[in-house]
C-alpha cells in the first residue's frame, strides 16, 4: 500500500479511538480509561502527521512536545479542583489560538495568491479561533474572580458587537476576493476584530451562565480546529474538530435546557448584571449547631446530598463520602442529586464526587430525585445556590424564574452549609435559606461535614 493510504488508515484508527474515548467519558468508572484512549489516539495522529508533512526541522517538533508535556503534567498536578473551570477555559482559549496561528501561517507570501476555498477556510479558522481565544481568556478572568462574576453591560452594547461582527465579515470578504496588495491589511483587520469580539461577546454574560459559556467555547474551539484542518488538508484534525464541536454544542443545548433558557438568551440577556433582582424575601435565617444537626441525621432514613461550588472550594468531597458511609451504616439511604449546571463547569460535581470514590449509582439527576423529594428526611445542600433556589418556581420577577431546580425545599428538613450569608456567585438571594424547614450550618463545609461524621464516629 502507498504511503497516503497508510497515513489515512492511521488517521482512521485515531478517529475511532477519539470516538470510543469520548463515549467512555460518559461514565465515571470508565472516564479515566476513555481519557487515556483519546490521548493515545492524539499521540498516533501527531506522530503520523510528522511523517506525512514536510517537516523542516524535527528539533522544533520535539521541543514543542517536551515543553507542552512538561507544562501539562505540572498543571495537572498543581491545579486544585476549584481551579478546573478556569483551566478548561484556558484550554479552550489556547485551542482557538492554535487554530488562528495555523490559519495565519498558511498565508505566506511565498505561497502566492490563495484559492477562494483556502481563503475562506483561513478566514473561518482565524475568526472562530480569535473569538474563542479572547472569549475564553475573559471567561477565565470571570471564573477566577480577577474580572468579577457580574455581567458588564452598557447602552448600545448589542449594536456595537453587531458592528464588530459585520466589520469582520467585510474584512474577510476583502481578504478572500479583494486585491492581493490589500490582503494582508484585510487579514490583520480580521485578526484584531475577532480578538476584540471574543472579549466583548463574553463581557455581558454573568457568572451564573459561565458553565454554558465554557461549553459553547469548547464547541467553538473544536470548530476552529476543524476549519484549520481544512486549511492544511488534514483529515484527522477535521474529524477531531468536528467531534469536539458537535459534542460541545450538544452539551451546551443540554445546559440551556437545564436552565430553561435558550442560547440566545444566555448570550444576549445580560443575566447576572444585577444582584438585587426579584421580590423581597421574607423570613429569617435559622442557624443550627453540628450537634443538633447530628441528632436529626441520626434519625433520618432517607438523605439527599446536593453539592455545589462551595463543596469544591472547601475540598469537602472526601468528608462528604465519609459522612455518607456513616449514614448508610446507620441504616439511611444516601443519594447525591446533581444539577446539570451545578459548579462552574459541566460535570464539575460528578468529577469531585468520583474523585472521592462515591459510587456512581448513587449519583442521580435532578429529574430522578425531585419526584421523591417530599419523602426525603434530610436534604443537605453543600455550597449550592441557584440550583436549589425556590424563586425559580415561585417568583416571576426573579432572573431564575422558569429554571428547573432540585427541589430541596420540599424535603422534611433541609440543611444548608455556607461560609457566610452572601448571595453566591450569581448575586441572587436564595429564598431556600429563609424557609421554615431550612436550618443553616455556617462555617467551612469540610470542617462542618467532618464534624457531623465525627459525631457518628463517637456514637459507635
């Protein structure tokens, strides 16, 4: 067989490994193996590409692989689980930047005039890659708190963004079909305006919508990679990019459905721009001690744990698993209710609980838990806010209204673990905290949960 056939067969094997790897990511018990299989597919694709393309000097390739692998290992070991959303945002951003650079590199004076198809794919790679890069960097800034979590809006913002997008398309048109002497100027305008649009597009999106934004930017990074694959005529890059783009888009739609909002509303509604929306809340916060909470849990026969970003901040997942073991040993049925947008990235809570070896069958989705919530003796809300806020069902004036929630307020008793009396990342007051069956457990979540587990340990 000729070399091109062998290379494309290797690319086909890589694509199959990608597909199986993504499929295995859908379950906690196979996710790690799926990640390794996908990584093996990418390694095969990189090695085969090095043999297929005209590499001037392999020293640069080896140096890049060493630097990238070293940076990846160090980052993976040092990043805390609370920093995973920011890390994912950076990954998305640099994926977009890589596609932008690939498209830019194809526009070399030595290659002469570009065909219309090549010019179009180069423009798309640069446009999508540029928007993905700066949009992801801005999302990273919001998630890390460096830029604040609130939406930043100003009069005429949508019109300004529309003008920038139109200017990008016009510049791309001049680059593709305009005179060659102005091509570099037009391409420079496409690059600069795309980078600008990425930041201005994410600016009016509040922290409550960041999980959706991360998922969408992940999809965009895949589309950018696919268009870069068309630029350099690389089949495996096209396939991998399409897989990431499609899976990211599907996940984005699922996230929007979980919030009862459409994607346009997420992108353009400026959710989170105010912290005082909604009707005034009535009632008072009712604190409870760890000792008193233990007596309630000791008598419980059905317990549901509802984790949120606060659990990640406190690194309380192992303590939660320990408490769950004590509750089960005491005769209680323990389940973990996971909202699709809990945390600050898709699947954040699943990853945390899987890290603590919580049995996968105990993780249940919102729709499976809610019908039985009225029979639950105790619901333990650990650092969650919007995903359990009754205002989503009771208050038409709330920005959350219509969003499906985990109905913790219907449990016989609800414990809410919080460090303080703040409103949470989105800035919306949680009515659950004021309900008559809710008791507040203040303090660090890890210390509080460990204290509850310690009470069970002492009673043995």
